[in-house]
């Protein structure tokens, strides 16, 4: 696409030219983010065009959703055109890059050496002419390449090298964005959108034009693709299109056009999508000599794809087209496409193996062997975690239990060596190796079908998987944690450990220490991953333990994963566990009992034991148990109002994570810092911390962390009176009317959801959520949960008995233990009482809430409470009357809210009024206070 084809992008075009000037002068890098269809790829096209025009060399690559497991595939694509310049690098860097990218053979290079070599190659090219590296769809770039790209992006300063990567908003990648300047591409304005539509569709009827502009919301792809749909739908437009998200609507548009294509064309497009690179040579081979690429012609005429002769690539006009193609295909069609691709990839065994694995319908030893070999090649190229992923998938496809165990054990050892520095795990791994080495000597030589080199690297794992189940489980357990401390993902770690448990020769004996340690780790991995399939593996193994699981594992498995459905019945067993805590307890047992206590609000019962572990950690004890105790203390401190201590301990935990090789656990402490920041009105800090959690967690598959990050966002929005955002964030954890299975933390945002629903007119949703709370027996989990359920019901239901039940719970002195929760409930209940013309009853709750919020320094809620008190006619002792005395209580409240910066809509949501009514009140307030606009309200209200 050329600059003349862009509309409304004058600012972006100027930025492109300034950026290219900076690249030539000193080097620069950028990350472009935006929603699908907003024009990121078009801007990269123009950037490439302008760069070539000013004498720069452009190297370009595209992330592929279906090649994300192929090690260094993106870096290979990016640097392949510069292969001739490798000779200009020092020998060590040249060999490292050749091996990593598959251009040559040699010893496995260290990742840092590969990163330095890639940077050196870019700089070598730049010695002749400035060079620009462009990477589109970085959210799909493989891990190893993403690490190298981030390394380059932070080190281009001082050389004429530029790097621009693009990524969809709402997605994350393994690209380290620290120090990388970000540019968010906004949708087009109304005028530019209209010009684009008028230029492309000059004959469009007026009602269609208006509908397209409304639906597209400035998204260029939507502006181009929607007219045909809206034209055929009549004056009313597309049925339900206001409800359907724009991405899904556009994908449906593409799906309709794809469905009209000949079957042969659809088949070839599916191959192109799953192949990922758009390699025309491969597509021709799949299509066969007789047809060539003639079957692509209908797709080209439909403007779904284009052929780039210079790069010999087939390019989809937008990634959503590929998504639509896959969605339209059948399982057998996808399987056949993968087989066709594999047949054409005879010279690329790694990619061939992954496509054959995708086509496998069940265990297939021949494919497992190919993945086994692919893992070996990947390991030789220096990507240990890529090798682990291949071995774990090979284990799943293994034809025998023995072969599966061997592969999993080898993956465990490789993963452990590739991970971070964790003393406990390293000790376990060393022990496993000693034991399994003894077993190897006793068992004789390794399997004959393994090469000598392979036997040396894998023999311990092979024998640990069969002769020494304890050693294998220790290794797998260590590897799971160590992988997470590196760049490994939760899904691979879970598959590795669950596979080691399933193939072990332990007989599921519940007195096997290695097996029980592995089960506790699997519980955490399942919780972090958060999908039914992950939990199914855990429960399957738990049920097989004989004669029965140990007490801590039994209780934790019922109170931690899905407390709404299973925790209440386990309360007596938890009581017994808590009663056994003593100063002599094993640190791991203390932390695990604490974990079992979280969602029954019993952390206070293990507080003394947790502090003991913290003191031991500060004196040089196990950092892992130190962190576990800190996590539980932070959570309990938040709930009972010790916010200063919670913030201090969260910062301590954050520091330990960064200095002791436990980086994975950082997100816990970011979360605790975020909820304190949100509660105290530091909204920007809360959102930054939540975003940091999401950026880290998404590419690693840590679903629980992604969900946790919605809590501080909901809290911050509620504090600011943005109840729409508060509702949406709370509902993102668990939809209204549902307490999602195995999402235990959704119980911590139930009140946010109901309050947000009530304040935004979603009465049906509020009632449904209250009904779900009652059906789930939430009140039976703890006194705090009972209070929250009663508070939510009192907000959603106008019923005297309901209000009386809440009043009774609030009157219990123990309720004040949950200081923030009880203060919020009092405030919301008082707001409802005042609307029902019961100011004196409201005032008592407001005064108590004000004291609670003041003690917490919960500024946003304190301000809301003060406003409510004024609205009830309450006046502080010694408060002098002023100009505001001429205002009614409601006018005074609206004036204060407007002075704080809230919009009419936000004020209306908070006070249960219409925006028009708020505007009418402000129209009367201005002359009473002698101001002409909102800008003067704050000074007028503060005058004595």
C-alpha cells in the first residue's frame, strides 16, 4: 500500500519520515500496537516504501500463528536475505548464527551469543546502507526469535539500524518491551472514515453509508469490508451487529466470501494458512504440476490474497482471513492440509515434524521419532525450551509407555538445565541424577536405537523414567519450576509433569514423597493454567492415589481450585489442619496449609507460622518458602485493613523475586501492590501494575494471573465512579450470573460486579449474580463471604427482610475485621437508603464507613462518603457556611462530583440519575455559585 492510499494518517506519515531520519542518524526502534484492521500492516508497508526511497535496505518478517513452535523461524525469515553478509562477522558470531538459523552445523550456541550475532549482522549490513528491520504480527513470533528481536531493539542506538514491530492490542508476546517506545494506532476520525468510504464506494446509498460509519468505528478494514454486508441487509443494517464484536463481524464477512470460493481454492488457502510463511514453491508442490497456482485466481479476484513476486510469497490481505479459513474448515480438511504441507517439507525436518504432529489423530510412534529428532536439532541450535516443547509433544504421541517416559524424562533434564537458578529444584535435580546414574549402571547400556551422542545426553533421563520413578519425578518437578523461571510456558510445564506422573512406576502410592511433591506442583500448574483439561489431569491422578491422598493435598484440592463447589464441605478438615500448625512444622507444609486457607478466609490462623517463615527467610532460609509466606501475609493484610504492612511486604517479595531466581512469582506481588494502589486512589499505578501482569502472563499461558489483573482494574474504576468499567472488569473474571468453575478469585469481585451492574442499569445481571451467589452457598464459606453476599443482595433487591439481614450482619462486631469490605458495603447501602428518603439511617452507616476509609487512606471511597454525608445534611462540627449553602443536598453532591472531574454520565451512574438531569442540576448550580463553567466549581466550593 502506498501513502496516497491512506486516509486520515497525515500525522502517522510525518512520524514515519521523522523516524526514518532518526534511524539514519542514530538508530531507533518502535513497537506499533492497534486493533485488528486498524492499519498496522499498511503503515509498515508505507514505512518500507519510504525507507527504500531514501536509500535504506529493508529486511522484513511476519509472525505466523501456526509456526510459533518452530524455533528461530521468524529470525530466519528476517535475516535470510542478508545471509551473504555473514562472512563479515567474527568467526564465533558467524558460526553461532549459522547454527541457530539452520544455515550450518556446529556446537549449540548460547542464546546470548545468538542475540549478539544477530545484532552484529544488522550492524554489518548497516555499514553499507542504513537498514530497517520490520516484523509484523509479533504476537505470533516464536520465543527464541522474540528474545533476539528485543535484544536488538534495545541496542540499535548509535548505528543506522531501525526496528519496527507491530502487535495487536489485547495480545502479548515474548518480545521484551522494556525500553521499546510504543505507538498506538488509533481508528480513523469520522471525516477520514467518510472520505475512505466515499472514495471506495461513491454510489453507496446514504442510509448504508451512515450505517457503515457507525458500525466500523473508524476501523479501515471494516470501512472497506462492511458496505457489501450492510447493503444486503436493508435500512435496518446487519441483524445484531451492534452486539457482535467488530473482529467477529469482520471474520464473518470474510467467511461468507470464502464460502463462495471453489473447493479447490479453499483447500489451497487452508494450506497457505497452516503453512504460515506463504511459500509459493511449497504451494505449487501441494497443488501439483497440473494445476499450479491457478486455483488461487478466484481468491485473488475476491481480493482475499495477493502474490508478492519479489519475495515469492502469498500474502493474506488481513490475518482475520486466515482465521476465517481455519474456522470454516473441518478437522479432516485441516489434517489433510498438514499432511500435504509435511510432504512438501522434506528438506525441513523440524517443520515437517510439527505438521505431522498436528495431523496425528492419536499415538503415532513414527511421528514421535521425528519430533524426537527435531528436538535434537533444536537443542543443537541452542533453544533448549524449544527442544522441551518438541519432546513433550513427542511423548504424547509415543507408542509405548516406556518411550513416553524416556522422552518426558529427557525433557525434564533439558528443561531443568534451561531454567533459572532455584536452589531447591537444583538439589532435587542433582539427587535425581545421582540415583538415575546408579540405575543406568545397573541396567546396562542404553537403548540400541539411540545414537552415541544422544545416549550421552539422554541416558540419565531414559533410565530415570523406567528404573527410577522417584528420580524421574524429582527431575520433572524441578524442570517444571525451572522452565517457568526461564521463558517456558505453563502448558508445557504441566504436560511435562502430568506425563511424568502418568508414566511413572510409582503405583500411585500415596506414601511416595516424590509423587506427592509432584502432585502439589501439578495443583499449582493446573491453577495457573486454569483450563478444564489441565484440572482433569490433576484430578485423574488424585483419584488414583492409594490408599488415599495425604491430608494437606486432600484439603487443598477441595478448598483452593474450586471453592464455590467443594470448599464448604472441607471446612472441618481444614480446621484440623490449622490446629496442627506448630513451630516445628515443615515450611512447605505451612505454606500449603496457608494455600488451602485462602478462599475460606482463614489465613489469620496461619499468620504466626507465616511470620516465622518470613523471619527465617530474612536470615538466609529458603527463599521459596519465604515468598510463599509473604504471599499469604499480603493477602490477609489486604483483607483486614493492614494496608501499609501489605504494601511493604509486597515490595519485599517483589525484591526477593528479582534477586533470588524466582521471577515467576513476581506477579503475585505486583497484584498485591496493585490492589492497594487502587484502593488508595493511585489509579495510574494500579493500571500500570495490572498491565505489567497481563503483558507477562499472556504469552506464558498463566491464565490465573491474567484474571487476577482484572481485580485492581475493577477496584480502581469503582473508586473513580466508572461503574461501567468496574462491571466489565469484574465480569471478565466471571460473567454475570455465573461463579465460574475453577476461577476461585471471582469471589473477590462479586460485590464489584453487582454494584457495577446496579449502577449501570443492568438489573437483570445484578439479580442473576446474587442468585448465583446464593445457589453456590457463598455465605457458607466465611463470615466475609456472608457479608458480601448480603451486601450484594441488599443492593440488587428492594426487600425489607434482605435489608434487615444486612443490618444484622453489619451490627456484629466481628464484621469490622474486614474493614475495606464492610466500609464499601456500608457506603453502597447508605447511598440506597438516602435515595429511599432515609437520611438518618444512611448517616450512621456513612459515619462508620468514613472512619474505615480514613483508617485505610482509601481516598476515593472517603471522598464518596464525604459527599454522601453532605447530601444527608450532615455538617462537620465547626464547618462554616458559605456560598454552597444555597445549594440543595443533591445539587451540592453533583457540584462536588463535577469538580472532581467526573462527566455527567459518570455522575448519573453514581447517583442513579439520567445525564440530562445531572446537566439540569449543574445549569442551576453555576449561577448559585457565581461560576460560568465546571472549571470554576472547585474554587467556588472551597471558598469559606
